[in-house]
C-alpha cells in the first residue's frame, strides 16, 4: 500500500503559513514584493510567469511583471535587473528561465542582488547552501522536495538517500540539503556516468529523481518501502490525450507506487511546491530586508 | 599487494610543474607572491607558516609573512587583509587556521579578495566549485587528493566513491570534485549520522577518509582492491616514541594496506600535497591577475 504525497495539499499548507507571515509584515508596514521578468514569448514560460503573478495577487503580495521582447539585448535585461535591485518595493526578483539564446543567463543571475535572489541561483546563495548559512535562499525545487519529505513523515536523518541527477538547479542543492545538519542523510549522487544505477538506487531509503527522462526509474530499481520524490516533468506522446501528449515524471509511477512507502505523483507532486517555496523565499527576503 | 601512493613524490612533481610556470610568469615580469598571516603563537601553526614561506623562497616566489600577536583584534586582522588585498605584489593570501578565539574566522575569510583566496574558502570560490567554474580556487587538501588519485592511475569516472566527513574544508569540496564532470564518480557522503558505515564503505572503489578519528577505517570496511585516501592526521600516545606520540591517519594503515590496491600513508600521503596545491593556486592567482 503506497502513500501518495499530495504536493497540492502541502503547497496549500506552506501558502497558508505564508498568509500569516504576510499579514505580520504588513502590520509592520512592509508588503513583500516579487518581480518576475519574462524575456520573449515562450508559451510555457508565459504560463509559469502568469501563475506566479496571479498567486502573488491572491495572497496580497505586491508584484511586478516585466515583459521584454524576444530580441531584447543583454544590456536591456541587465538594466531591468538593476532597476529592480534598486526598487525598495521589490524584495524578490526572478528572471524566467530559459531566456532567448542571445541572453547570458549566468551573467543575469549574477547581476541580481543576492538579497533579492529568491530563485537561489546567485553564487552567494549557492555558497550559503554549501556552507549551511541559513540566511541564504535555497532553490525552490529542492527546498520543496525537503518539505514534502518532512510532511510525509519521511525521516531523512540516518537514511540512505540517492539523488539521481547532478544539476545546480536540483541535484546538487538537493544533495547538499540532505547531507546538511538539517537533513543528516547519507547521500549518494548518481548521474549519467553511474554504473550499476539500479543497484545504487536499490540501496536508497529515499530516492530523488531529477534526470529529465520519462519513467526512467522502474520498480526493480526501488527498494520495498522506499520514499520516492519525482522531480521530472516530461511530455510523452499520447494520441489518446486531448493535447496529443501526457505529462509523466522520471519515475514509472504505477509500478513504483505499488512498491514504495511514499511517492509524489506527476503532476501534483513537486510541481505545486515550486511556487509555494518561491512565495516563501520572497517573504523571507522581505523579512530580512527590514531586520 | 598494495600500492603506496607517495605523496612526497607527487608533490615534487606538482612543484616541478610550478617551477616552469613561475619562470614563464617571471619572463612576463610577474613574480607570484604569497602572503601568510599568522595570528598568535600556536606552535603547529608556526611550523606550517614557516614551511610555506620556506617553500616560496625555494621556488623563487615572493612571499610575506605577517605575524600578529595572540591578542590582536578582529580589526587588526582585517586591516592586514585589506592591505594585502591592495598589495599588487601579492597574489595569494592565507590566514593560518585556527586563529585565536577572539577572531571571527568566517569574517576574515570573507574579507579576502576572492581573486587572492588561494585557500579556496571564500564563498565566491565555494560557489565556483559547486558551479564547476574553473576560474575559482579549490581548497588545497581535496584538490591534492584528486591529484593523488590521478597520479596513482585511479580512474574516478564511473567509480563508486565514498567520502567520510562532510566538512567544508575537505568532505564537501571533495564530494563536489568527485561528482563534477571532471571526476564523474558516483559519490556518497557519509558522516557521523550514517548508519551501517562499514557497509557503505565496502561499496567503495575509492574511499576518502576525512573524519579526524585515528585508525577509524578498518580492513573490514574496505572492499578488496579499493583505493584509499587518508586525509586524517591524528596524534596518538605512544610511550615508545621520542615525542611520546605518533601520527596516524583516519585509516588503520597496515590492515587496510594489505587489502586495498592503493593507499596514502600518514605522514607522507596527503600532507605534502597541501603545500604543493597552495603554491599551485598562488601561481594560478598570479596568472589570472595578468590575463
């Protein structure tokens, strides 16, 4: 019997906590503000940006949406970032990824004031994560995964965790969180060069799959009773679906769900957490700006 | 039959490469310069600082040794760091650890110009390591370990590596190096909270022991044919020794040596690499200062 980790419900819980914190900040004369910068016309990015801005409005946060044309220059984007860095009503800045190819995303991230870097990608925040300095901003997806584990009652301390994927967006920060004094897990980072990946995964009490390969983690790779966090969101063709495709994670859900003790579905698992952690980071940025 | 990894010989090789690079830099009018700051009278620290300065002289590097009294204030140390940051003849700055208790070491590290942070402890360099930005400075001990593995012909790519210890001086940077595109190992970080540590270690093709517990890693924890890097330097009482103690590593050398394919002795393994990598980092800093 598997326990489905309801990402929507946990995200609602996080956002409910946010509502309280927003009220406290407002009582002190501060309305947390988030700026979202969208460069170009990528339809998926438009959807993401729209829902972030909508969520801000819902919660009573101040927000700004800045849209730049697809042919915006690096200097155009940097000028916007600079203006937002200086805007006292903005506490969090997010430049929607991926930008068009003429934009150097690394340079943009570095230009964001680290105190407003609610995505947690600025080198100063990367270092704070590695150094376990709690004043930093942790990237939203891994911090969302940690919260899901906690809410599902999965003990990380002393557990064997296997993180599949070593990106700086998910894999590495997830590993750093799990191995920190906060997580205390024994962490293995597996990746494309890992031999015997199935064997490595079978050791895990906790699997975090972040490889971007549809239904890559199969039941034979999962220990009976393990907890499985599926970060992947992949489109696979499906003529029977209305849009011609369906969304699947990096985990073969049905067969793994039958074997594990807890699992996040796709969609409805990690996905909803991302925006909740973004709002949470924005509130933290606002709080730290006045302390 | 075990292969002893001769850290002295590898360090000599690294330093021989350094000599060539120093000559090239000098031909271009740049003499790499290292400043070592010693606060207080700790005897071990004095020895370390002395040998660093001596090595600089031997190799024709410019060096400065700045000694501050044991009761120096934070402001005193910061003033020295600031002066060194601005000294155009100094490319690398090292403040010998540990400073006296009144000194906030973290704040000192952050005050060092990251471009001169040859210890690799500044957050900017921590981030560069995590982000695999080769312009950063990698802490000397883990980079020395990587070089030892390479020189011993130990293939890291695809290997299972277990790092015991999760400090920011050794364990975490070592794990980041091993899991990077440069290392490509499947890395597990084990630590005080790891259950079944022996079992975890037995999986390893490569063990890096950095826990600071004398002879902690015993033969039963090591897979036949594994490579073992021993970062520990521990004093254990020994009435038969002249000084009343002897130095041992984190690995029970004799019994593990009989089982593994390659091992670093203590002393004479990782130790000599540290200073070689420090010199190497100083040269890199000098090179980057003129490019």
